[in-house]
C-alpha cells in the first residue's frame, strides 16, 4: 500500500490545485485541495532562544516580500503533548502549488544565503522533509479574523485494506463522518499528509492532521466524542485505518500568502 500511496502523492504534487489557505478556510471546490508542504525539525543552539529565531523569521519575511514570493505561508509548531522530545520546534512551509514550491526553492538556494546564515546562528535542524497535503475536512468559511494561533493534532496512519480502492473507501468514510460531525457540532479541519522527500520513517502511509482554533475548541470536540459520538467514528474508521497515538502542537503563523483575489 505504501508504494501505491507514494505514486498517487507524486502525481498529486504535479497536479496541485489552489483554493485558499491550507490552514484556514478553503473556498468551495469540486476537487479536493492538495498542496506541497515542507518541514524542518530544529533545536536552539546554546545561548539562543525564540527571540533569535523571531529575528531570523522577520528577516526572512522581508526577503520574501522583496522578491514577490506571495504563494508561500509558514508557521511554527511547538510540542504540547508528546512522548520522546527530540526537537524544540518544527518550522513548516506550505506552497500554494508545485510551481511556487519549485521556484521558491530555487530562489532560496541561490539568493537566500544571508538570511540562511541568520537561521544557522540561532538553530540547528536535524531533518528537512516534504509532504503532499490533501484537505479532507473543511469547516464552513468564517468572517472572524484569526489571531495566528491554532492547535494541530498529528497521528501516523496506515490503511488496513489492500488494493487500489483502499484510499477511496477511507475517503467515503471520511465524507460520511464530515457530514455527521458538522451536524453534531464538531469544529475542526483535517488533512492527510503523504510523505514525499526526506522522511526516514516508512512504517506508515500518511499523517492524519486535525486543526482547531484553540484548546477550548479541542476540549469541546473531545467532550462530543466522550458523550457518545466516538461510536460513529469507530464504526466508520476502524475497518479502514490503523493510527498511532496523537501528538499535539501549538502553532503560530509567521507568514501568510496573498489573497488569490488580489
């Protein structure tokens, strides 16, 4: 199943479609939005702190603005609920599509040396990996202005079924759950991330990622499960997915991309 999913993800990154920020509300679309994502896991060097990283991020944002890179957003993830902790934070970047991902990487490698040096003075990164992200649950658009803070929940999942229809069967269950969850007041977005480049763990098919605005929302969702809605979730997903215990991260936006309507 790993081979089939990787092949599908490879095709997806070449056929990326755009429909609004991946970590905010997606515009309505018949196609399921997919996007390239890259991430670094990093630790602070001795004597360095978040303040030093913030200075590098500010310089990077200015560098991006000067070059007109408007199709790339980024955020930091700090572990909140975790097991063995082997990094201080993860730096996550999301390109609007494959073109932005490729052109932005070339620009950074050829012109980003000065800003890169600022990052290297403050942090040391032990991994750099890339994923294809597919938005599988979208909350209705909101008129409220976000504060740039949110919560992300990660689980590594594998499909239990074999064959070409395994993922389609999972998505059918996901779509049925989405309608049920919306009807009963669950409030979160969800994505699947297929590993593409640099991932050393080949024991899973994809990461299942759920995002909520804050821990008040996380707690409200938890209570809905505890009140009995876990039964519907189990009925729908147990035959399709085998997932490990979730890790939870506090996320802070450090760059947003330009509105497509601008």
